[in-house]
């Protein structure tokens, strides 16, 4: 008969208990849910200069209409804000209106010193979370001045309106280059914030809207194709990186009078819009509470960063700073005796040549924007 000493039996018992315990723990480890890594939020802001939403609806612009259907659309007025580009893009990129930042034209008040007092969204991000990557890639070189103002500035600042020699580039070509660079940055690098500015709609508004409204709409169509390129890059990146959560914001700085131009206080000039597509923004919703000044606080909120208390704007995720019951600016579509597409014909010269001829003036600080 096999004799087992008490110590041997005790060791065997302990081994049995330990084995059972290990089996139970292993079973729990298999059955217990594994906590997923938190999603990383990323934001793309697309600024389309001088664009009326009523004309977007009249143009061949499926990408912009699709974004509005997939997200929330706000049609608003920027009154009594100055209806000029530098004041408005400064508002979008700082979160404060012209009454606070003091930029009231595209001339002397439009200067980098402003952004020491009212830092851009790029500076606010870099100060709060320097590990995040920011980029401004757009056409108008004044956008580069804004993004490069303050300290620290955006990690990457590119203006495509001037070639390496300093010569002007046609606005339509510069927009295409900007959109291509933005799409490449999204797909290859996935920066945390990318802002882009596309300019040709505004130039067509100044040069041709008064006599040829279709040319203005054709410029919207060309930009819409670039918006599609950018959003396709976002969607491809999100599909390839499921841990990233992307939001796309689209806005404009002002509208255009029926005869072309802005700077006054008519409904056509005050008209603006915001599209917000991403988590937390209801698809197909029309809600007029989002304003131009809400861009910066929304970006900061999406990136889980503090929002300065002195901003005029509010995060769109909190409802924005506008009046949701406000009636959108009334901007009926205008037409003229000259109709038809401005693409693919001799008429194209009337669109594209002004874009090239005016680029040297618009690249500076003149008041035509």
C-alpha cells in the first residue's frame, strides 16, 4: 500500500488548489471584456471664401450637399461683423469677433501682432498639447500669416498662392494644389487639426458674378470637387485607422452681393454657413445656432483641450453661440442674360484669366476680398 506523508499530501493539495485557481483566473481573463483604447479625435476645417449657400444649392455641388446631409447645417448671418476676409478668417481661427480682435479690413489692421493678444487655434493647441500636430494648408497667403502668427504657431504652414519664386499662381490652380496637399497630409500623416482655405469662389464673385452668375456657380462646382477629394481622404484614413475619429467642419467668411463684392451689411454679404459632420452631429439636421466664431472652441472641445473663457464663440457640441431661431439671411439665387456653363468653352477664359490677373493683387492686403 502506498504511503503518503502528511507533508506530501499537503503539497499535492496545494497544487490542486493552485491549479483550480489558475484555471478560474484564465477563464475570467478570456471571458472578461477587454477595454478598447479611447478613440483619437481629429479635425479638418475647410474654409471656402465668399460662398453663398443658396448658390451652392443652385450649383452642381454634390459633395457639399452630401456633407450637409451626413451632418448638421447651420445657415447664419455674421452681422454686425465686418464682411471682409481677414476679419472673418481671424474670427474663425481665434474664436472672437472683430469687435474684440480689432481687425476690420484686409489692410493695416490685418497684422500678426493681433495674434499675440488673441491667439489662434493653432497656438492654443500647441500651448495646451504640444504633442498634437497642426497644419494650415491653403491658397491665400494671409491665411498663412494668421496661422504663422503667435507663438507657438502651427506646425506646418503652406500657402499655395505664390510659387517658390514669389510669382502669383492662378487661384483655381492654387486651390487644387492646396486640396491635394491636404488630402496627402490626411492620408499619410493624420494630423490632429488641418485647416484649409480655398479661394476661387470669392475671386469669381468679384470678377464675374455681377455679369455672369453661372461663372460663380461653376467656381463652386470646381471647389466642390476639391472638397470631395479632401473628405474622401478623411473617410479612407478613418477606415484604415479605426482608432481615429474624424470631424469635418466647413464654413465661409462672407457672401457676395448680386453685382459681386462685399464689405457692406446686406443680407447677401452677411450670409454665412457652417457644416459639421462627425460624431455628435445629427445627420440631415438644420440648426442655425452655429456661428463663424464657434470654429475654434469646437476644435478645442473635440480635441479635449481647454477653451479660454474670453472667447466669443462656443463649442458646437454645446449648441454654439448663435441664435438657433434666427432666420437665415435672405439670398435668392440671381441670374443674368448670360447663362450656361463657363467650363470647356471660350467663355472659360473669362473665368480663369481674371483668377490669374488678380492673383498678385489679392495675394497682398488690398481690400478686394
